[in-house]
């Protein structure tokens, strides 16, 4: 009988293979733990643009519920698009610094000349692509959504070609259009291209003298009138989805619905290429001396000016065509909006200074000494307005473990309430209801409300909410009143849902500090100090952790 | 003979490896209760919508399971050293914040020790829907937290599942 004895070499080979096989199996058994990585931006230009953006558009980040979604049929592009900072490039063109970022989209959006049902549109076969441009000129920032819509004759069914076209680079045979919109959805300007050359400017709505003109040509959704203006109906297809809070790149949409909006764009003038290089020409320039600036001082009032449309890099030095001079002028009317941004690091000095004020320190110590079963508190009232002397308002309790009622005044007799302090016996950070007292007072306090713009601005810049616990003291100030008011509006609509979200976020993350910062985003500054200390440190969230914000 | 034993041992090891539970946490080793079924996000969302009036289960978390009508979820947490709190302080903090919602009723909150690990367990309910939250103590500024959601009649079953789960937890080095 034949014996199947293995030769030593074969046996050793089998052993080696088995060990390798086992290693493979063990390795395959281990599951990866994919953690969300926080954005790490090293380019200072991109960081500056990001800082400006977050200060200017903080409202887009606040009020996150367990899921986040935009409102039905929102035309506020700011709620849909945000810069994908990890996928951005910074460069200098002429005297401007430009950051071009891919657009992070809550849902999707596409321009098309198709008129199919909104829920039948295939976004993966869209012939448009939108990115965001953050442009800085002379310390003035502006942001634009740039939508490149390619003509089918250029794409030839290859939708991947769209990505060849960016602000700086455009295919030599690109035929289509470029649209610029501000983030409130306002059309800024646009240009048509034929074979990589700019041909004509685009106008939204009726073109000059385009009303009631004889239609000499009508093909599909394009109509050409006797003035040579060609009107094109562009359908914007929108996909609106919900996302989970920890899906910052909006990669897992659910509960999507679809709708469309339609806009007529007119191109007027000769359709022969008028010049231009690889990109479209600038119709206007970013205004000098206007625009919003990066906040760098305490309580700086920033004038936000809607900048002129973005200039386009002319590329190869070819003279761009003259800007359109006939109405409607594509240059937008400048609008000025007052807002206040308060940098937490810069404000730290004044926060510490106020906490060190002898009257305030004495009140805080007295509140802390009473940290027991019930809440204690008092108002921080200035004796004069403006001024820095505080009245010694009495520390008291309502005899409740979770409520304290303030007596807020704005007069020379009882003082000018510029802060509120109370204890949390359980050690939790300020709650949303605590924080909203600061805006409640502004709305309901008749004396403050009618005291004039100077007083209201003073209040907005200086009001603070202090919560004292046995292990920490917290101070909240308002970083961005626009964002804070937006948050308050959501709270007013349904304060139960707002608070339920806060409670659940705190319980899930085992931190009321986290919940507060997470829900209010950059609308507030949150400071913390050890008991009795006047060295307050601003807090922030980084990589799902509450950390001390590093200040210079 | 030796070769046969070696082959059998290898086979057994391979099978045991294939049947092992995946790495559910980067902070602790943890074993699921027998026959607990994993739910993906869509399944979790659907089940919770159909069976509960409200849910506090964080659907973005990876570990969501169901066993006998009880939802079990858990996730890793980490904290910066400056903001670390003792379980006693966390208990006071969370009980204070739960009081904000007048519809929530806290049934009990205890700090328990299982296998030398300390856990804060809070039992609270809204109507007939009950939540068992647990938080382990920190090791190297990391800990594990979880939520078990169930209907009031399933309370004993849910508490048993929590006990089973916590007994399997061992911090990784």
C-alpha cells in the first residue's frame, strides 16, 4: 500500500502557508474603526478664508438637531453650499488672493436646460458643477458660488470632463456658460463660452430691450429676439436631504425630496468669440475699502458689504472683452449690513477684567458660597451708562433648584443690567434658556429697547451670562448676533424641541459644555475658569472634544 | 499523528477567529448579548419610528443592536484632560440637565462597580418609554457610553441585558 508521506520541504511549505492563512483570517476578522477626522488646514490663506467664512456665515451651522436638513425649497444657497476646506486651493491672481473650494452640498443642485420631473433628474449625469470662490482683496473678503454648465456638444456624454474646468483652468474647447451667484442665491453675473473663449455676458430675467420682441428663432427652450438677445430657460434641480450631525461632509443623505426652480437667462451681443483667455473676464472689481474684514479686535463692528462680482482670471494675458455697459448692469447694488463679531481670544481680556472687578468678584464668591440645593444669582448692573462701575445688587434665591428669575433694568435708578449671574448646583454649563436671557432682555425690556442705537450696541457688545458651579465658572458672550438671533428664532418656534436636542446632545456626549458649543456653534463665546479664578479660557470643540481654544 | 493534531488545531483556531465578534470599540473589549441583531441606520430609524414615540438613540453610531424588542447602542467617548469629570460630577451634571425637560422622569441614577470598572447608570423615562444610559469611568481620557431604550414592560429584560453587557467590558491597554 502506498504511503502518502510528505516530504520535509513540502511539509514546511504547508506550515508556512497555514500560518499566512491564519494571519490573513485574523486580520480580516478585525473591523476597522472609522473615526471622523477633523479638518486639518495648514495653508494660512485657507485658514484665514475659513475664519472669515465661519464668522460671516455662522448661521448656517447653528441649530443642529439630531439630524440636519435645509428648509423646504430653500433658495438660500448658504444653507446648501459650504466650502470643502480640505479640497480647496489658494492662489494669487493679480492683486487678489483666491481660495477655490469644492462645494460641500447638503443634497445636490444642478443647472440644466432639461425639463424633466424633479424626481427623475439624474444628478450623477448633470452637466453642471458648482464650486465656491472666496476672494480677498485689500483685506476684503467675498464669496461666490461659481456654476459651470457645459454644453452637450462639449461633453459628448463624458460628464467627467466637467471637472477639468475650474476657476484657473478651463478646457480649450469648453463650450457652455459660467454663472456667479452670491450665497443668498442672487445672480451676480455670468458668461457664455464657445470653444474656450468668452462670447457674451449673461443677464438674469429680461435682457435689455428684450420685452415683447419678435421671436425670430425658437428652438427648444431658447428664444432669440430681434435685438440679438437669446433667452434660455435654465431649470435648477434641487435635491434636499437630511443628514446626521456627525456626517460633516454630507455623504449619507436620507429622506431626500426634489424640486425645481426656473430662471431665464439672456445672452446679448455677438456670439462670435470676443477674446478672453482660458477664463471669463471681470465685469467689475472687488470694492476698495468696503467689504467685511477678519475680526481682529475686541467688539469690532464689521461692515459687511456685498462685494462686486468676482473678477475672473484672464489667464494667458489676453485682453478680456469690455464689461457690459448696457443695463441691466450685472454689477450688484452694494448693501450694508451691520453686524458684530467678537473674537474670543481678543475678548478674553475684557472678560477677565470684568470678572476681576471687585463688585462682580464679590457677587460671584457669594453665589458660589451658596452653591447647595438651590440656585442663587444676581444681576450685574452698571451704575451709569456707559461706565464700568457696578452696583452691589443683592445675591438671592427663589428657593428653586433649577430656576432663578432676574430683575433686568435699564435706568439710572436701578442700574443698567449688562450681565446676569447665577449658580447651577449640579455643575452643568449654561443651558439654552440661560443664554437666551441675553436676547430676551433686548426684546422685552422696554427701557433698553427704547434707549437708542448707542445703548443697544453697547449692550450687544458687552452683555454676558455667568453660571457658577462648585467646580467651574462659565461666562457666555455673544460672538455673532445674527447667528444668535437665528438660533433664538428656532428656539422660539419650538423651545421644547430645542431643549430636548440640548439634553440629548449633553447626555450622548456626557458634557453640557459640548452640547452648548455644538448647538450654538459660533454664535456664542463660552469661557471657563476654575472656582474663584479670573483667568477665563475660551472653549471650543475639536475632534469631538471640548478643548481650550489656544489664544496667542 | 502530530500533523493531524496540528491541522485540527489550526482549523479550530480559524473557525474561532471567523466567529469572533468584530472590534466594536477602540476603548474597550465588549461582547454583545447572544442573538443580539445589528441594525444599520435605516433599520434603526425604521424600527424606532414604528415602535417608539420618541427616540434618543444616536443613529449616527455604528453599534446599534436589537434583542427581544430592546434597543442596545454604545459608542466611544474621549475627553481632554482639562475637562474630565468624575462619575459623581457627571451624575450631578446630567441629572441637572435632565430636569430641564419636565416630561422626563428620572427613576434612578447609580454609580456601580463591575469587574473593577465603575459605571454611572441613569434610568429615566418619558411616558412608557424608558432609557438606560451608562458611562464608564475614564482610562487614558477615554471611556465608553451607551443607551438602552425599551418599553416599560421590558424593563427587567433590559436591565438584565445591561448587566450582561457591562460584565463583558474590559479596557484595552
